[in-house]
C-alpha cells in the first residue's frame, strides 16, 4: 500500500507541476500553493479537497 500511495502522490505532484507551468508565473505559484498542501497528507478516501477557501 505504501508503494502505491507514493506512486499516486508522485503522479499527482508531477501533474500539478505540469499544469502550473502552463499558467502565468504568479498564477502557477498560487495554484501550487493551494494544491500541494492538500496532497501531502492525502489519505486516499476520496479526491484531495482543492477548493479555495475564502
């Protein structure tokens, strides 16, 4: 399970970084600041919560 979880988190991390480089620099950095903390402790019980809280 740990190996699969690492594979999943690594794939999400790579995907988010690929998405961020398609954005203007400031927006890409903001996007990563929002999504990356949510995958650090991802528990695989559903999709990571990425909605921005105001």
